[in-house]
C-alpha cells in the first residue's frame, strides 16, 4: 500500500467492532493525511459507516486506537473531538433558521457577536447560500439543505470533515456537480475530508486515496488510478469498474510467473506476484480490464484465437463478449473509430493484452460469505 | 350531480345531529346560566347575576384556587415524568407489555383507581406515616393518571423524531445535557405542551379520584357536588359554563400546538 501523501493527522490502529455476531470492523488500520480527500468505499454492510462513526465518536470500538496528534481519542465523546460530520439525512435542526443551524457549533464554543455573525455569513457564502440565513430548513430544496449541512460542519474548521454518503439523496445530475464542488471545496479550505460512499464512481472522481472495504476489513488502500489499474484482490477488481477475472493457480517456471487456469497459462509480472504475497501453487486470479484487451485479425501472429459471441452497442464504444478456445469468455471494449469496432457475432478474431495489464489478484471471493452488517 | 348533493345533504344532517347530541345539554346549561329568573322553565331575561353571586362566594373561590393549584402542580410534575418516560420507552424498549403497563392508568375506570389510591394512601401515608390526606394527595393521584396521558402524547411526537439531529448536536460540540435542552426538547415541545394541556384539563374537572383522596380538602368539582345535593342552583349552571369554556379553550389550544408541521 502506498504511503500517505502528507503527514498523518489521524492514525487508526487495529480497530475492531462487533455488533452481536457481526464483525463490523476487523482489525482496521489506516492513516488519514493532512489536506487529503479520503474515501471509504464498499458495499453496504462492509463496515465503512461504522468506521466513520468510530471517527466521529458515536461508536466505541471494542479494541484498537484512534490517534490524533499522538493521543488516543477512541473513547473521547463526540462533543470533545475536533471533527465534524455531515450526515446522510443532513440532520438540520428543524426549529432553527439556516443561520442558527450554521452558528450552533460556534455558540457551543461561546463565540460571540460580531465574530459569530461574520463566520456564519462566511460559511454560507462559501456554499453559495448567502441570502438564505433566515430561512427554515423545510423551506429549502434538497440541494440547498445539503449545502447548509456542509456549511454547518465546516464553520468550526474541524481537523477532519466526515461525510456520510453525502450525495446519496441527490438526483444524478446534481450529484455529478456536487462531486466536483466538494473536491474544489476541500482543496480551498485545506481540511481533510473523509467520505463514506458505496458509489465507486464517486470515490474515483473525488478521492485522493480510497480504502476498499469488505466484511469489516480494508482490502486495499490506494489512489484511484492504482485501485483501478492494479487491484490487489479479486473483490476489488470486480467492485471497481468492470474486470475480466480468470481464476487459477500460480506457477513459477523458467518462463517466469504464470497463472494456470483450465489448461492454459497466462504470463504474469513476477514482481507483482511476489508483492501480493503469492507463492507457487497458490490460488489467484488475473484481472484484465475490458479496454486493455486488443483485437487483431484472425491471421495475425499475436494473442489467442477467439470468437465474438455478443455485441453491445454503447455509442462511444462497443462491448464484445468473446469466447476463447476451451471456454473462457472475455469482455472487450473497443472505442469507436479504433480497429475492430465493427465486429458482429460469429466473427473470428485474435485477442491480446500486454502482460502488465493482466494483473494478478488475490482470490478472496471463495470464502464463505458472512452475514451482512 | 343530484346524487352527490343528496349525499352531501344527508352527511350534513348527520353531522348536525351528532353536534346536537353532543352539545345540546351544554348549550341549555349555558343558556340557563344567563337566565335572570333562576327557574329552568321560565326565561326571566338575560342576566349575569349568577356569575356575580359566584364572585361573592368565598367557599367557591377557595375551591377554585385549590383546583388551580392541584392542576398546575400535578401538570408540571406529570409533564416532566411523562416526557422522560416517553423518551425512555421510545429509545430503549420494544416491549409491548411495558407499553401497556404505562398506558393502563389512562383506561382504568376512575372509580377503581380512586379506591386503589385511597386504600394505598390510607395504608402508607395515614397508617404508617401518620399524615392526613389533603390537596397534596389529590396532586399525587392526578399525577398518576396524567403521566400516562403525557407519555402517550409525547410518544406520538417522538415517532417522527430524527435521532441524527441529536448526534449532529453532539458532533457540533454540545454535551448531552445541552443537546437535550437545545435540540430534543424544542423539537418535541409541541407534543409536551399538548400533553401538559390535556393533563391540566383532566385535572381541573376531575371529581371521583379527588373526592376519594382529598381528605378534608375541597376542590372545585367537590364543591359543586356538595352544592348539587341541595338541588341544581343557578350558580352551578354558571360554574359549569365557565368550566366548559375553559376546557374547550385548553383542548383547542392543545390541538393547535400539537398539530404536525408540514
């Protein structure tokens, strides 16, 4: 896993949390750096929200530490932590105006006028709600409420801003705008954001780094491009984007590392195989992104022969399902205007891919699935 | 179209009859309270003399004061306990047995509750502690059934309460106590006020339980009862009219306050 970009603000060490028989957090360790946009990404029940609530102070971990400036705050109540949260439901106070909502945190710190009014106005300007301080939450649109929640959480200038599925309630178009806006805002205020999301696209667009979680564990923590191009496990490869996954066993020979799968062998990058901790005979899989598979004429001297089984037209590209000799199927994406963008089912082709894009991944999907948290 | 207007006519007639059934006796009472002659069958012209004679009646005034004291004190105590009870029930239990246990005092017949309270007070307060019953024991008795009403009304308000606003408050630096007074209480306040008004309304015209547990103290309903034993005097009509008016205002206010926001 890559090192944090800057100095760590918060270090999570060996965090565990169980709800009855469900293991929500299973020895989670990670660092959140100064001024970064950090995403916790995973399917529902993976433990990402529990981790966020442990950071906020609403859940107490069974064991492990949360270090802030070297001090363990795992048992410090939420009202004594310099973190603020933006709730999924926004959780605006219905009996207060927008301005009072935003000023609430400052009043707890006994900030007085005129500073109080100035900081509230600044926070509302920051989220472009300058004129709405006197409105009540129920008089606002969903998007406006979300901005109020954001201003309220940022006005105290927390060390960490925690965001729990902040865009889930917005429609698709607004969500896209807000992703970029949140990203810009994070860079502008220089506060580290930790966002929980189940939407991989959201994480890829916004995050500097993302932790992929499943069943209470962090499977991989990396920059979005690394997560996409070099997934560490089969789960990560299939959760983020689309992947061709071929399971098999590792074998080291004179020709280098290979993955042997149903009578064929795929060449692998030996360094990656070792860095994943895989040894000769281990179960593993290769993951190949559909857009990394090249298509050549059937008489070319490259790759393997295959037959086009299915064609899906997607406008800017075509998505083929091709069948290799012996059975395995691959999904291939070809951009419009590139060679091979006009195939029809039944066509014979040869498919090929650079060895570095056949990424070996740890096969973590055959364990018995546990109950969802 | 014709069918529709016919149906409307029937509905209106039905509604009118129900209103008549409910309020005709009260209306007659109110009219008689302004009857100068004081006789039920002879209209002697409009007059406020019965109300004037009430104002001059010291025993009635004392009873009114006693009832207002009982009403205010028992309402305050029952509102605090009932609100906390509602919050506790809503947050910590899904037990319908416990729910039932809390709400039973609402539906136990007054006479049963009155006898139970009297026996218990006689045993514990008079028998063991040697205290005479009085207004304080009426207050205690009214608290018993008012708690259930307050808790029931506050709970309906809590059903729609978004608990994440309490977390938001603590997240923003407010301690649990400040969160309760700054966020929880203001948000459920309409329910609390509605519950308090109902409790007060029930207390001021409650007779059976007060009669059993008052010892030698006299509340307003008890005073009326003792007057009525010598026949319905015109003053009683005036008193009853005032009580009805106060009750209507209180219920109306509690309905307005307790209404859900859009």
